[in-house]
């Protein structure tokens, strides 16, 4: 197996998906963090779109999250597959992994909403996304495909990681009335690969990032960061 280097900024949820997959496959990868506001020249050479994550495999750079995950799946010969065996099941799982990517964009819109009205609108839209997920989880579990942890789970885990940080600020009722999704969230959080996919102080790092965004939620985050600083 080639040497792997996973390159991203410190908060990227898409990178977490690849990191979880690598850990589940038992593959080691060096983590390199960059500042997306000041991208080094060597990174621009590797990533034509200037986006993270990038997986460097020896002298070759693989970019775009879905492509990186497909490469890891194909390259990890002898490891348990993380997509279902049947083509239609595989297509369904890929579709829901793409749904997770859309939810990440919704989460961004939620915490970047500029005022309370926009924030409430985005909150309701995001809660609606989780309600759609609930319909797929009801009666199953503990994972998306029952007992088997797969790439759909790796795609949703970073989203729930962000919800952990939001919970430090207030109860935004995103999973209210969604018991299967709430249980799924807890099951994913307990997975060692999910826990290890981020830096140990990820929640505080994200809060500090959020506090500087100038959004409605940023004001809540700034107050939380200030409170933490005073306690320290």
C-alpha cells in the first residue's frame, strides 16, 4: 500500500469523511493542515480547484471527496468493503452520501445566517433535512445499513460533530421529534474512527472560528468563547 498524506484545513467536514474511512480500513495517513485563506504554492499545484481535502498518494494527488473515498475503497484490497455488494444498494448508499454533502452546505448556511429571521429559516430547513434522514433510519440501526458501518455513516458523522458544538451554545431543536436520528448521532459519536478524525480540541477551535464570522450564531459563539476565556 502506498504512503498516504491527507491534506486539509483543520475544520473541514469533508476531510473527516476520508479520515474516518482510512481509520476503518486500518490505513495510516499523515495529516497536513493548511490555511485556506493563505494557501501555500505547493498546495495550489496539487489541487486544481484549490479545495480540500487532497489525498497525496506517493507522488500523485487525488482531489474531490467522493473520488478520494472511491480510491480508498478500491485500493484497500482485502479490507472489508464499506459500500454494499449489490449495485442498487450501492447506488442508494452513494445517493445518501451525496445527501449528506448537501446537508453540510445547509449547516454552513445555518451558522452563517446574518440575522435572526434568516437564522430561523435556515434552522427549519436543516431540521427538515434531518427529518428526511429519520425516514430512512426508522426501524434500522444502529447504523444506516443496520449492523454494518459504511461510507454513508462516515459522511453523516462530521455533521453530527458540528451539532455537538452547536449544543454548547443553545438547544436549536434540530433533532426534536426524531428519535432514530438522535440515536444514530450518539452511535456514530462513539465510533473510535469518528472520534479520532479531528483534533482533540475541535469544538473549541470551531467556536473560535465561528465567533469571527459576523453571523447571528457568531454572536452566540463569541459570548461562549469570552466566557471560556474568563473562566480560564
